[in-house]
C-alpha cells in the first residue's frame, strides 16, 4: 500500500462509504485521486512515513509468525497463499542482498554433492534413495571427513551470522533477523540434520 492508497483506504473511503454504501470502488478511487491532488506535501510525507512504519511492523510480525510454523504448515500456507509466498521470497531476497551468511551444507548433503555427477539418467528421487543407503553404509573414517568439514563450516557460520545480525540491528534492519538461526546452528540443526560423531551408526541425517 502506497501513501496514496493509505489516504484512499483510511481517509477518503470510510467517509464516502458511510454516505454512499453502494458506491463502486472504482468511483471511490477516482474521487480519492482527485482529492489527493490537493493534499499538501507535508501530509503526503506523513502518510508515507506511517506506511513505512506499518510495513516494518508487519514484516517483523510476519517473521515471528513464520518462525512458529512447522515446516509442513509453512509449505501448505505458501501453496495456498501467494501473498505469503511473495512476502517470504521478498524477505529472503532482502537478506541475501544485505549479505546474510549462507548456511553450510550438512555432511550428508555435502557428500551427495560430490556424487551428483554419477546420477546420469536415474530419476532424482531414486538416485537420492540409493545414495542414502550408500551413505548409511559408508566407512566411518570416510564419513568423518564430511562430518568434520560440516562442524568447521558450522562454527564459522555461527560467527558470521552473529556479526551480520549485529550489523542489521545497528543499521535499523532488525526486522530481517531470524533469532532461531544461531540456536539451530549451535545445536547442529542447520539443514534439518544434527551433528553426528564418526563413531555413531550411519544415516542420512549426518549420522
């Protein structure tokens, strides 16, 4: 919503609809456009500022709301709510533009990446299923290389994220933060998997 739409929706429309309940929205917009021409610059700036403040609050509230959703709930909402999907993509794009550190690949995904060239014409789903079994039975010493690399990258990510979040707070972009990021990283939760010690039995979750 721009400053004009805020003016139209919050100031002009309520009064017009009160006196003319059946007035078409197109007519309301036309009248608002005419009245907008006579609005002084100070009022326009005030409306623009109010709009920006509301958007900051809205985005912050959306971030908090999305953090509370389970992965399944979030996917369902995105599927049925294009506006929500657009908001999430915009937030992700903004974080990327401002240099948000990228989460490291888990040990399993890193291994999967090194074997990607071997997929050939095998359907991705079938290939991943096969690789999951290969990873499960992979020699402990070989698997340890990927686990150790992940642990190293995870530690670096936590430090980078802490510095980036401080930078965002200092620059007035606190609404872009996801406070659960460092907690997930510290617990090995990056990418939906947990940090695993080489001695444990193998699994597709970096075990």
